[in-house]
């Protein structure tokens, strides 16, 4: 079953929360395991044993012991240490020297390293032990560098010095069981509470985030359904993360492209149906007249059939060229070309056509730095631009064909005083099958010429632009091609 976005977000948050808590728990357990065991239990156990030692030995710390009694005391301390599995030492705390060691490691007069520690016995334990003098706590180092935990009290006085009776035990090792007990007692409940709070926050975030995303995606879904029906969808304005806005922008661009392609298809169907119907009707009519013997001048009829077939052939050739150009499959012969000379030759060929229509053609085609291109295809581009200028410029008008250097390349400019292009038609003038002149008549073309022109220019690494001040204000086409002879950086 496919999970909805909200459920997926919630599950992802829960998984992330569980992983985070597991990592935190593991880190805490490892941290606790690396810490030394708390000496408090050892202090308290040794303090209890110290009470028994003081009672059994009769030590008070208030009076000095005679030599015989001291010898008996040391014997008793050795016995008590063995019975309680502890170590008993008598240490001069001022000089840090050992007077007695039940373990026998230190001999009389040996120095010892002692690290006192501030610790207070629980009040109930102090009362039960009946300790009057303040006990001392800390750790000491044996000769083998092992650490012992001790609890001591001032108990034995020799001369004017009072020595401390220390009961010591080896520092216990850290165990996993003790760590888990400590963790469960102190940290488990806060972690569970944090997990519950995190789960509630995750649920709220999942609902909040998924609701915003779902609204945006629903709008995209509805707009996509409109496009799928063949209708023009309104532009979508989506608030949200950059990724969602990027998807909305991409959809708006796609919708515009789909609309443009559909419009081009509709233009093609409308244009091609007329442009095919006219020559086919002529071919069918005149061929039938020849077959029936009704043609008064069969040669003239055959000529018309030939011309109309040529017209159809040119239309098919244009469609084929456009398809190959867009697919990058049209082969071109690249050679060095002087666009000034090429423009002059094209202008000379079309000057007679312009003169017959009463149009003045101005040629300003100075020699230019060479560009690398296909001369036939570039001649096709300029022929198309000039022939369009002648076609859409009324008698008495003027056309300028000029070449110049600009922006690291060569420009060819075709300007006329013809019918111009409206602001609505200007952005679509290079679309396939688009007709600026909607009227049917001899001036009407296939709507492919400028599309082919743009593709040829793009194949040469150049660009072509068009400007017009509006209807009856003339039109200017600017063709730019890069020249390897010019070092100016292209902007």
C-alpha cells in the first residue's frame, strides 16, 4: 500500500528520533562505562568496618599506647584486616609515612602517596557509627601503582603526633551491570520523556509540513489535469521550499511550451491545409482536363501542373530541412566566408526584384573579417530575409542591407520600411508555421522560412533578432555571427 506524504514524514521523523535516542543512549552508556566507579559505597562500607575496629581495639586517639600494647594492637589489626578482607594501615598524615601495613607491602618509615577527598557520610550512617572525630577519605597508591580507596580516622598517638588509622580496599572495576543500573535509575526516565515530547513534535511537524506541500502538489495536479485536457493552465504561484517553487516554475514553463507547441500545431494544420489544398486542386483540375481532352492548351496546363508540383516540393523540402536542422542532422560545408561579399552577391540578385516593385535597395556591404560557415545556408538566410523585406514593403519603400563589425563578430542588418510587425506577433515571429500576415493571398508563405533561418543561424553559433516599432513602422532583422579573427569578448 502506498503511504501518503504525511505518513511518510511521520515515519521518517520517528525513525530519525529512534536513531538519535539510540545513539544518545549508547554514548551515555559508553561515557558512564569509561568513568571510574563512585567511591561512596566503598567509603561507607569501610567506615562501618572502622567502627568495629575502633571498638575491638579500644582506640580513641586521646592517649598514647605503651610499647607492649602497641605490639598487641598491630597483631589485632592484622587479624581484623584478614577477617574483613580489607587492608589496614597506620599513617603519619603530616609526614606521609607508614607506621604499619597489614598487607606488608609498606615497611615502617616508607613514604606513601595519599590523595584526600572531601566526602561527608550520610547523616544516618554517622549517627549509627557514633563517630565523634571527622573521618578522612581519599585514595592512596600502592608500590605497584594500584589505587586503593580508604576511610580513616585519627586513632593512634605516639608522643605528640597522632597517626591515622586507614582502612583501604582496591578501587572496584566498572561493570556493565552497574552502569546499566545507574543509567536506569537516573537517565532512563528523562530519555523516555524526551522521546515522548519528540514524538509529539514530530507528529505536529509532519501534519504542518505535509499540509503545505499537499496544497502545492494538489494545485500542480489540478493544473496538469487542465493541460492534459488540451486547455491552457493558469500560471501557478506556489509558496513553499525552493524545491517546490522550482517544480512550479518548471511546470509553468512546460505549460507555456505545451501551449506554444499546440498553437504551432494548430497554425500548421490551418496553414498547411490551405497551402496544400491550393496546388493540389490546380494539379487535379488541370490533369483531369488533359485526360478528358478539355484543355484548350495542354502545354500551358502541364506548365501549371509542373509549377504547382514544384511549389509542393519546395514546401516538403522546407519541412525536411527544418526537421534535420532541429535534429542536428543537416550536413554543412564549413569554409571561411566574407559576409560582406556574400551579402553583396545576395543583394545584387534581389535588386531586380526590388526594382520591379518600385523599392529602393541600399547596399552597404563592406568587406568583413571572415567567419566559418556554410555559404549556401547563409545565402539562404539572407535571401529569405531580403525576399521577405521585398514582399512586405509596398512600392516606393526602401530596404537597407548593411554589414558591420560588432561585439566580437560580424553583423548583417536588413531594415525595411514595410508593414512592420505588431507587438503581439513579435515574440512569435520565429515559430514554425506562424504567419504574421493572416490574410490568404499570393504573399502568404508556409510560415517556415524564419524558423529555418533561426535554426541555420543557431547551427553557426550565431543569433538573429528582430525589432519593429509596430504596424507600418518597418522591421529590422539583425544577424550576428562569431568571427575567429576578432578577439573581442562576446557579451
